[in-house]
């Protein structure tokens, strides 16, 4: 785990010799490409120590995941999942882990799967172990406003508004601590920590800290608007010195580190290699070094005082 604070940041020759040289270089390069998967263990070699509760309907209650559709979306299939910790009582305040899912449907050659649905997320439960934290899995809203978006963003403004409103409701109705809201996400959800979570000053002001796993807003330009580095850097400016615990499988964390360093954004970024080859958030359900490091980091973050407002990013 590496923690940093401030970031400064042939022409083709048609001869036999050139052909043989090209072939040799290509062969030499092939093991490097394959090594990224084979040099890291598979997460399936570690048995899980946590099992996520099934989805229920009805009134939220301790230790239960409940599917909810807000009144603003009555008659649609738009919904989120709320989990109250096993030790929840109405007299206490609890930190809240807000989580965004990856793209779906997705499956790779290792058997890693992402459905893109709110009920498939795992990070929040793995981080908390089902205790001490409220866990809120939020949707991306489709362009027509009738369902959850499982691929990329749908209606970004509606998604941002949904997040702001439901975080406020969780704090008002279920004992969420507005000074201890953590934003987490896997894959698309990791990008969402910036693309959605830092979309404007209002939503950016919600967060105490960030936990993106696998990908990061701005590292790669994708096929959707404002995914370029300049736009992502502008969003990252809204982080306002708050801490991030950035995780990635294989050696992918280096690209994220290089991007963040290039932005010169001043904030505490902790970089944690996962240590496994899988593009899969099921690692959070296992007792591995990365999860232990994350839990230690989060305890330290929650014990620290809130970050002061940044006058450059506070709405007038």
C-alpha cells in the first residue's frame, strides 16, 4: 500500500533480416502480455468469510437488504437497495457507504461477472462485514426515467439528483451520519466516484472519502461525453483534500497513479494493489490483505475531523 499527498507531477524494411527481427521481438513480447493474468492468483483460491443477505421487500430492518422505489419514481422499475447494519438502532448515527455498480452484463475468461444491477454490488458489505455501517446501493437512471441503467450512465443529471435526494433521506430517516458518507464503486462504479460523485459542487459536498476499485475517472477516454482527461481533471478538483483508497487488480493501479499525479490535485490518495487477477468485487467478501488495509484506512478516516469547505468549489 502506497500513500501520497501532493502530486507534481521505422520505416518498414522488406528484408529477411527485418522480418526475422520483428518475429523475434513479437515472440519475446508475448509472455509479458500473458503474465498479467498468470502471475497473480485467482480470487477463487480464497474462501469467502461473508455471505450477502438476500433481497427483501417491505420496511428496512437490521441485517436485511431491502429494495426501494422512491415516490418520485412510483410506477417505474427504478429502485435502489438499502441495508441497515445488524447492530442498527434508531438512537444512533451510522456512517453510510454509498455504492455504484459496474457495467453489465459482463463476463470475462476468468469467470468474473458483473450484472450492472444494484443488487449485485458487494463492496459495501465486504468493507463493513454487515456491522456499523448503513449500505446504500444506488442506480444510474435510464434516459427515459423508467428503469435502472445497467450500461454506462443513462441520464446523468437524474442520477445525480437521485443520489443527493436518497443520501439525504437515509440520513433523515435511518440514522445516517451526514458527516460520514463514503462513496465506493467497482469498475463503472469506480469511474462513477468521479464522473457522478464529483459531477457538480452539490453532490461533491456529500462525501467524506472515496473507495474506487478497478478503473478511475480520466485514466482512459471512453465512448461517452466528457470522459477526456481535461474534463475528469476538472471534476477531480472538487475532491477538496478528501482521502481516497484506490484499488486495482494486477498492475493496473500504476495508470491511475500516473493520471492523478499529472493533475497536481492536492489530496491524500492511498494506492492499494489488489494482489489478485480478477476484475470482480467478490474479493471484498474475503479476508485478504487488501480488505484488511482498507478497513484500517477507513477507521482512520472516520476518526478524523471533517474537511473544511473549499471556497473555490463551494456553491455561491
